[in-house]
């Protein structure tokens, strides 16, 4: 799986991108050993580039890599949608909480998110209350 993509066109540039974010060979190798999809999945470098273009700091992306997040393994259109949604919710891409919120939103599908919001509404919360709570503590 890891060796199927082109060495010159995919594996080496992806490794170099990961190295730039993690800033050491040891850490890059550790991350790739725990998540071999990072080198084989063409979505990963595209999503990293998309995050950088949207103002997400290298350190935040590095954190996603270190925590073995699957957030970078999503379709580009879905990643764009997530980034826009988080910006609309008031998350600043240059802050660490953006990456935490990205992980949280990516791990909960739309139906489950709605069910959770509905549960809070039963207890008297408004939509704004739920969004504010998520903004304050996205985990």
C-alpha cells in the first residue's frame, strides 16, 4: 500500500511536506509508522495544502499528525466544507483550537451532531448556546 504511489511524484514530496511540519526525521518516521496512509493517500498532501492556504498554522497541522488524527484523510470537498463551517462558527484558523475543532467535527457525522444538539435543546439550550459551548471547548 505504501509503496504503490510514485516515489518521485508522491512519496518523496509527501515525506518532505510531513518533515516540514514535524521538523525531524525521527518524528516524521514515527508518525508514518503509526499512520502509513499518510504516505500512500493522495488526499493527505492536498488537505495539508488546503489547510495552509486557509491560514492554519504548521504547528496545528503537526498536532493533527502527531495525534494520529484521520482528519487529513477526507475528500478535498469535505475538507473545504469543514474549514468553511468552522470559520463560520467563529474559529480562527491561526489558533490551535481550529485543529481541535476540525478533529471534533470530522469525527461526528451530521446526523449524530444533530442528535447531540437536540439533546441539549431538550435541556433548555438554544442553538447559540450549543455553538458557544463548542467554540469554548471543541473537544
